[in-house]
């Protein structure tokens, strides 16, 4: 069976654009969380978000692309460019049907759709952009990236909220194993607009804190919701054989994956996250003691934090594996969150250091070895990344260094 490896990283995060800028900011504990500037929040209970503030789309993309794309697609196109450049891939030199694009999305182009709905109701159908037909759609990022780079191989989109990013990477691994040469995978999400904000706040899980340092405190006794954000990461995935043949830099391998779905709360059935972790370990043919660090989903909601901590300690034992949540510096990026955690984990392999969880005072109730405050030097070869989506989705992925 072919081994799927990651050879390129394209990152768009609230605390850094580009993989290296993001990583340096993360190790320095630099947060991208602050008051929302993209729209007036004076009438909303929640006002904090992880915004990408220095993205200059007019400098990074052709002018003709701007009228037909939402912000989420513009971020995705640029992140895909960066990932390919980082991998040393020139797609125009490759067979077009040997390359695919498999991303995740939780909302599609919300800001674009909101504007066109305003036009529809305020001015009439003649004033709705023809690009509305696709700019709002969940699959628009996969489609636009595939068009931009002439990628006509297996492609698609996964929709499972915060878990979707890992599901997309797992689906890309299947395609690499089946013989596809290269897949761009991962996810970028961006729905920081009034319509998107109502949807996010409607989950009942968004923090109403006004202090950026107190808005998102997973595994802390003060936890009272999360701060949403925008961004994520796109990865270039290839077979290990192909990457080695061309002398590519290999960040690591995707070695294990599993997904479960939660039963109804009153069903009496056990929570599903533990099963997802055990399934990913079995798929990777590793024992719990082989895992060097866990990147937590980190919901920031007391009951959900407790459930995640119980799943981790049930598999690994109390305080037996380092756990971290660098997303405390970006906010939760829906489907973009877990791919960003994957990127952080691959960079952690390179530097042999675990990025910190910021602002959090760990609650002893959870019995986690949570890495807080400062990065922690460690011998890292394996990482487990967890993600849970609204509605009951659980996904777990094991990655290993290629060395």
C-alpha cells in the first residue's frame, strides 16, 4: 500500500500568513484574537474573533478573480499557491488527471451570499451577481483551486463542521493510495459577517467575553465558550515514493484515521470520541504509548472539555501524554482548525518542540498534562490530532515524522 506524505504547507491564520510566520507567532504565544473589525458588532452579544487582518487580496490575486469569489475562496487560492510553492511543485508540468483537490467546508462563501441576498431583497433579482450561482457553494474552494492549477483528478468536498478538515485529509490519503499522484487537501473557512455570525452564535457555544485573553479558555474552570476565527491550512499530499524520487522535503506521513458519530444525548450510549482515537491508533498500528503529543479539539465548553479529557485519559491514562491547543491563539476555525493543527504538528516535528496553549489555567479535574504558557522541548515523532464537529462528528488522525 502506498504511503501518503505531506510535502507542502499553505497557512492562512489569524496570527500569521504563511507557514513560517504562523509557526513563529505560535511559538512566541502571539494571539490573533481581538474585537471584530469586519462589521459593526454593537448589537451582538459576542464581539471577539480570530480575524486575518493583513491579507492583501488585491496584491496576491488577479483583479478578475475578485468579483467572482468570496473571501474564503481568495484565502484558499492563496494558501494553495503557497502550499504548492512550499512543496516545489509546478502543476503545469504534471499530468492534469493525476492531480486532485479535496477540501472541507463548513459554510461556503457566506459573506458573498449575504451581500447578494441584500441585493435581491433591496433592489431585485437583476442586481444579484451571476457569480452567486457558485461563489456561495461548499465545493467552491475545491473547484476554484482545481481550475487555477489545471487539476482534473479525483476531487471533492467534505462537510462535517470542525471535523471536516481531518475527514478531507483522510479522503485525500485514500486517493493517494489508489494511485493519484498529488492531492491538495485540508480546509480554509471564513464566515465573519453578520449572517455567518448569527449562525455561529446560534450554536450556543460562542464566548461573550470582551477581553481577548479571557475569551477562549479550554480545559480551564473559567471556560465559557469559544472564540470563532477564520483561516486554516492547505497541504500538498503525495505518495512517499514519488516525493522521495523527486527529492522533496517531507514533513511527515498520515498514518492513522478514524471517525465516529455521537448518539443522542439521552440514548445511554457511550460518547464516541474514545472510539475514534482507538480507531486511529489501530489504523496506524500504534499503541497509546507511541503517541508523543495530542492536539486537542478544545471546545472551550465545560461539558465538551470534560468529555474530551475523559476520552484522552481513558486511552492514554491520566497526565500520561502532553496535550496542547494552540488554537487558543487563533480561535476555532471550523473546518480549517484541524488542518492548521496538522501543519503545527508537522512543524513541531521539525523543531522538536510542542507549541503552547495560552491564557489557560488547567483545571485539575481533567487530569491532562496540558502544555501551557511556553513551548515545551520534547522528542516528537508522532502526534494525534482531534476534531469534533457541531452535531456529533468526531475525527482523529495520527501523523508521524518521515524519518
